[in-house]
C-alpha cells in the first residue's frame, strides 16, 4: 500500500544510536516488515513499566490497532542493535488549512542523556516538513524535559515559559478542540470537561495515573532550563501523597508552529547536521538549512 508521501520511512545514525522513522506503518510497510517493526515496538513497551493505554491497551481490537497505525508516525531508537525507545506522532488531520500533528508518546528504557532526547523528535519534524510543509504541533505532558523540548522545537508556543501571549492562545482554540475530540478523549480516555481552554491543561488527569506513569515531582525528568522547571511546577496543580511527596495532578497542553526556520535554529541545527541520514539527497537540504539564519556580523571597532 502507498501513503502518497515523499518520505514513508528513513533511518539515521547519531553517535551510538540508530533510529528508524516510519510514517503510517500499516500503510507503508509490507506484512513482514510491519511484523518485525511492531515486534520491536512491543519489546520497548514491555521493558520497564509497560504502558496500557491507547495503542497498548490490551482491550482494543486488531482493527482498532491497525487504524491507529494508519494515523501515526513512529520512531524506534536502537543502541547496540537493541530497541531501547520509541516515540510516535498522531496525525490529527487539517485544521484551518494547516496539518495538525500531536507529538504523542515517548518511552525510553535507557538514560541516553537529556540532550539526546531531541534527536528522534528532530528527525520526525524534518520528515513531517518534507511531507506536509509547515504545520501545527501539539504536546500533552507533565514532564519538564518534554515541555522544554517542545518549546524549542516550535515557534509561538502557548503556553510556555518564554511567553504567555493570550492572542496566540486564541489562535489555537480550533487546534485544541480538534486535539480533544480526536486524541484526548478517544485515545487517552480523558473527560472533555477537564480540558481548560484558558490554561491549556487537563485538570486532574494524573490524579490516578495509568501504569508506567511517574507523577512524583522530585523524580520526574527535569529540563536543564531552570525557568522551564519553575513554569511547569507553578502552572500545574501539585498535591502531596500519603507520604508527603508532591504529585503532579494535571497535564499541560502546548500548541506551536513547526517550520524550516526552526530546523536551522541554533539549538537544533548542530544536532541535525550530525545526523547521518540514509537518503543522500538530504546533504544538500541540510546545507540549505545552514543558510537560513544569517551569520552574525563582526562588530566594527569604534
């Protein structure tokens, strides 16, 4: 089956990691390829604390699982030829003339370093740009490390520790409605009444977290940016458990814009330029990206 996309899959190496991205696996892969790919997906999930919602919900049918694969973009992360992590994006369709893609799930079973988490996201963002052009992205998380990653991957993010522009918030209400209808309710099982269109949070979503979720503030992965950690802590509700440990109660919803300008940004391009993609045509594309941001002119001596 064909996806009609410019890129349906690709691979890259970065330091000691190997990564494989696949757009809409049940449409783009043959039966044998799909079986091997999903074997690795399940191996990642079963390691550590297995997830049991969405695609990994044991109660969903094979038909529902196939339909899920028709709308998702996956990346598997390998180290020493063993699958150690995965992410998926969920295609929410088109809103106000722009593709809307939810960043979805991330699960890493080894500590590959805080800065390395950006590698699979950069690869999928670049592929999405090639396939769809500039697009809107959404993120739902209570983890500061993911909130920070989304903030530098996108422009005009709401909400974020860098800006709280209410005018931007109003631009994203249609995207928030689509995210709620297409993903938060049917995939995550959230109550639509818990979604706040002012604060962009899902209130009480983590009061009873699913298996595999850590909500203890002291132990969840933090950002290297102090302001990001402070923003998440102040924006979301915290409550102590029976042992006095503070637990995050809400999910944060973020919406932003992804374009080629972001790929040339100083926090992304140095990583992107070191990713060894299998498609030789991207040598020229990466060189073009390096020229997006003009070099700073040296200050003349006064």
